[in-house]
C-alpha cells in the first residue's frame, strides 16, 4: 500500500509538476492588507468601494491565491489636518499587514513612506505628488500617474495654444506646492513660464479667496491653472463666476481633481456646473475594455452595499482596483517562490523604549514581496499594469476634457509615449513607432469661457500696470530714421511711425512713454540700449535696431519691418573711353589664348587636309600663308578653302561655334563700353577689403564694427568710426593715404539716404549680409507676438511702404546714378569650357587621323622608320582605285599601264617640285 502511494506521488510529480509545486506552496489561510483613506472625500469613497470590490473578486477567483483569503483593513484619516492625519496613519501601522493601499493624499504619503521603509511593507499609493519616488522610498510603489506627467500635459496644452505666460493657483500644502513646481519645470521646457502664482491654505476664508481672485484678475495673464482639492477648487470657481472671471478672454485649466469630481457625481448642482462652462481639465486615460465595462455595470450595487450609493466610479477607482489585484498577483508569485508571512519586533528607538516602537512589527520577507510587486505584468482595468525601473506605471496618458453644458467632452489625448497632443487614442499610438513631429499635434475645437469658439489671446495689459518705458536711440546722424523733435521734445522718424501704426492695430490699449537713449551729439551704442532691457531699465527698445544672432539669444524681436544688409561705399570716377577702347572687352589672357587657338585650329586643319586637298598644298611659304589666312578668316566666316576630310569638317564646325560665341560676346561688351557711362572703382567686393591694409569706415554705434572684427577677421586697428554723412564724404574723398578711408561699411537704409545727396560715391558689389530691423522685447513677451502680427498687417495693406516713402525717399541723386556699373573685362575663365571642347576635338581628330595613316602605311610595307612614315603622311593621296583601272589611250592599240601603288614609288624617290602646280613633294 505504501509502495503504491509513493509510486503514485512520483508519477504525479512527473506529469503535473506545476500543480504539485503550487499545492505545496499554498500560503496561509488569511492574508491582511491595509488601506488609509479619507472616507468623507470623493476619491476616498470611490477608493473604498473599489478596494472592497477587488477583494471580493480576488477571493471568489479560484485561480488566484490558491485558497488563501485576502482581507483588508481600511483606516479613515484626515488629509486636510496634517498632524491628525499623520497620527491616525501611524496608529494604523501597528497592525500586521503585508501591504498598504493608499494613502490618497501626498502629505500623509510622505510620512507613511518613511514608516513603510522601516517596516518593509510595500506602499501601493495612488498619490500623484511628483516628489514621491522609489529612489528615496524603496517600498513606495506608485499605482497611478505622477503629477510630472500631468503637468507635462498641461504645459503641452499651453504651448499648443501659443500662450507664453500663465497664472497658477494652488493649495498651499505638499501636493499643491510640488505640483506647481513640476508645472514650472514643464513650462520652462516649452519656453513658457508662470508669471504669477499664489497659494492658499486649506482652511482659507471666503474673503481671503475673493482677495486672491481679485489679485489674479489684475495680472497680465488670463490663462489660469488651478491645482487644488475638490472642495476649495469648486469654491474658487463659484467665486470666479461671481467676479465675472469666467467670461471672454479667460482660460481656466483645472488638474485632474475636477474630472475626478465630475465623474464620481452623477448629479452635479446646476449652480456648480454653470460656473464651470468652458473649463479645460485632465483625466488619466483609461482604455475601454470588457473588464472595465463589467466593473462599471456592477458599481451601483457595490456602492450601495458599502454605503456610498451616491458615488460613481472614476479613474482613481480603476487604479485602486488594479492596485489590489497587483498585490494578489505578487502574493501568488511570492508563495510560489517559497515566501512566507512572518513579522518580528526588531525596532529599537535608542531612547530607552520611550517611543514604544515595539508595537510595530517588521515584515520579514517584505523585500521579496516588493520584488514580486515590481515584476507584475497583467491586463487590468486601467490598462496594462507594469512598472518601470523607478516604480512608475508604463506609458501614462491623459484625456483633455472640455466642460460643456451638463457634461464633459473629450477634445483629445496626451500620451507620454509621444509627448504630443492627438485626437488618436493613446493605445493606438502605443502600437506604432513614436512620432514626435509637432505637425501631428491636433485637438478638437474648444468652447472657451464666454461660450466662444475663438481661442483667447491669453493675456491682457493689467489694469494696474505701469507705463511701458520704451528706449529710443537719440541719433545724431540720419535723423530721418529716429530722433528727438527739438520743438516738442517728442520722438519722431521712420521707426516711430512704424511703431505707433502697429500699436494702433492692437485690440487693446498700451500705455507707454518714450525714453531717449543717448546725448544727441553722437549716435548711441545699440548693444548698450538692448542690454538695458535685460537690466529692467527699459521694458522694450524700438528704433533702427539690427536683429543679430547675439542679440536674439537674450531678447525677442518683432517681425523685421525693413530688410537691411551691410554694403560697401566706395569713391568712384567716370571711366573715360580711350582710343584703344576696342581692346578693353577682353583681358590680356583672353586675347592671347584666343589668338593661340586660331593658330592651333589652322595647323590642325592643315594636317587633316594637306594629303587630300590641293588647297592646302604648295610651297612651304604658300602653306604657312594658307594656315594663317584660313585660321583668321574663320573670324569673319570668310574662308574660301574647302575642307574635304570628315575630321577636318568636324573640327571646323566646332571651331566656328566657338568663334560665334566669342564674336558675339566681344560685340556686346564693346557696345556697352562705347555707349554706357562707366563708373570705375578699385573695390569689387568684401574680399578686396579683407585683403587690403587700408582703413575702413563704419557708423558710430553700428554692429558693423563687431561684425567685421569677429566674422571677417579684420583688424580693429583698421576701423575708423564716422558719425555723420559729411564725415563719410570727407573720409572717402581724401582717401586712406591722407587720413581717410578706402571704403565704408554700413547698412542699406543709411546708404540710400547718403547716396541721395552724395552722387560721386557708389555701392561696390552687393549686400554681403541679410538682416533686418526690429523692435526688441524681453524674452517671451506677449506684446512682441502681437506687434509682429501688426507689422505684417502694415506690410500687406501698404502702410509700411507709405511710411518708407515718407521718411526714406531719395532726392535728385537716385541710386540709378550712383550704383556701380561693373566694368570688368571678359575674362578667360568665362570661356574655358568652349576652349576645352575645341581643344579636345582637335586632339581626337589628330589621333584618329594618324591612326588611319598608320594603318594605311603598314598595309604597304612593314615599319622601317619614323622618317619614312612622315614622308608617307606628307605625300599626296593617290586617286581612288576605281578611277585607276586599266584603259587604252585613244588612237593606240597598246593599253596604258594601270596606276598602281604610286604612293610606294613616291616614298622611294624624291619628287620634283612642280612650280606651275599646287603640290610640292619632298621627303622631309
């Protein structure tokens, strides 16, 4: 009997090893977990029902815990009274529980996390405080999304709507302060900021809250982020509605406390919902699933069972439900791995026992259970439950919700996987490779406060705002740009008109005053002007301020209202046409190469035609004359010698094409020289300035000085500061040898004004930089964005051009008379391609020709010497065979001897010159 039992046991182990092991690893009959909640809060009520429901489902599921019953002990605590709440939580830690669900509030979570570390009890918390971390608290396990992700979603909404500043209202506790700190960091990454933030205690009086809202309404930002609890948040919305702060122009974004409240309450009072119209809020995203539907369908029964009949499920209910299941799955793995539940009293306070720590017990195998919890991976109601390396849920996501009418409308989603806003569900995006392109961002239309679909601007000038101090350069020269009117003391000029006209297009009034910068006796330093914005001495700076890369690092500039660039001013003189003007179109190199190619082509044609064409034979003198005559007569297409060889005709066609181009270019250039007034200067462009050692002028206060030194590597010792158009003209007139300058580098608008009065100076070359003038503002100034839009409107409606014509119109000496007409000769570089083609054609023709001649020569006799080969090539080509057939002479019965191989005879004996013929034969 015993032998049979043993054999049966061995057989069972072999056939069902997993089942036997699990049976042997069965845990204790009962396992206790705890929970710390605030029963009288919305989240606390939902969490309590979710915990009880999860425990029921686990205990009724035979596949989980293998017969062990899970029991939960829930402790009510006070989240708003920090001290009382901590004492209640610490008392609860005297019970022997292997895991804790909660607490729901961040203040108590911080305290309990310290205790959980010492007692080795995993803390399954759905508190969203971003500073709670498993790095500091190893036994802290976050089972809900962190405020780090929620604030990243809020920042993305702010950036998506092109708002740059926001106001933050928060409850002044750990949860509120840390949440706003996370928001500040997230906004900074988007180049946005919190311009004003204000906190309030949980027990704040109504009068205090009203004063808080009044202060917020007087601020610049109209985008208000509300990060509080349910009760104080609803109070603030009600008061804001009474203060008309829920109307047009305002933007309210509430964190997930609002969506949790609206989801958990089936019937929201009319006065409450009416004060929430147009508000945006966030909700942790819960994907649709059959498990979710099952829990929702039985929620009503469960909530009545546990005396929360007026509470509906919200997202926190799903996270709490999954938290209990995560503990159950971890316990399964814990027991399967040989874990056992035991507690010991090893706490020592070091004070002689006055703290009575013996009431608390350490969970001996808490580390092992924590390890199993961090490794759980299952499909829960909130999605896939799986933790990353730092103990956060993978791929957190949020719904973006707009409160409309009696309910809420989802306008899009934010997912940490992509970091972008989208109308596509996060679970659909998670299955695809991440696409972080901002072009993919999209939300559905929003109904904003005031029942408008038009997106609010997000800011206004505050009612208590001081006048803007705007720095304006007090120029000494070129006063058409901007200057002080001595009669009235006000500022006037081109830049002033552009600014005031743009300001008139803004949909709100702007209070400002101009503050002249500079003494008026010389042009001010523009770098110092814009730096006074950074030091808060000026709120903005307008004028002829060049937008440079170095300045844009610190300041924001409007859209450029005029395009500028650095140009070179140089003295010019009229070019006098000489008797040898016909030589000027070509440079010396061009003349030499052109003449050389005439000779080369003549020689090549002679070589190709000499053997078969009588026009290219004769005495040595005649052949040299023929070469020169033929080559140069092609210049006028007047050559009378016919070309008979195919190679010769090919070379000639290419050469005639080259001649056609050269003659056409020469004619056009000579016509220009003889008919158009020429201005000549020794400076052709910026390279001439860099390669010289002569002084260069620049305008006082201009960025041109730094540009030439830092970008062009021109020595600062060569630069001369000039303060007025008169100094420009005088310095250019006397020249560098007499203490003047070789050229002046300045911006195009100043140059146009200068050339309208000084006509014997011209622009050398073209603009070598491309810049513009703009108005400077502090970083992220909303006024900069609106003024840029206004400047574009001025450009489109023609007002900008009218202002330009009013102040910057040129006089009698127009730019047409002062622009430098380029008198450069036609250089060899422009025709190298043509000469290359012709040269290659000549070389190929000669190679083919000598190849053919070599083949003919070898058919008659083997190679003997180069001299005999040259004689063969030089000889006259015999007539064709068909013309050399045998024939009888008339009147004779004797047939003539066939003309055969006369060429071989010619090679063996010297031929006498035929003076009355066109051919001269000789051996060498």
